[in-house]
C-alpha cells in the first residue's frame, strides 16, 4: 500500500497540547480500497468511527496497531 504519511504516537503527543491520547488523524482522509486503511492515519473505518468513544487504553492499542502496520 502506498501511504504518503508515516505517523507515530511520539510525534502526535508533541503536536497535541491537551490531555489524553492524541488522535492519529493527519487530515489526509482517504480510504485505501485494497487494505481498508486510511492513507493518512493508517486506521480502519471502524477505528476512525469509534475513536471518540474509546478509553485512553483502547486508543493506545490502536496506536500500537498503527505503528505495526507501518513496518
């Protein structure tokens, strides 16, 4: 899959001044039809849709999956 953006939690934390786990969204909202992942944030549509209702622990699990997907 050809992604234009590589992301990680450490960088997102630097850009995010508020409390809690920052969103991985980088405003490149395009779903890759082959992989089912967003080309910008590397999340599935279900991960994107449910993000706002998740606990910090669940959000960290998604971040872990995102970073794994980029390897």
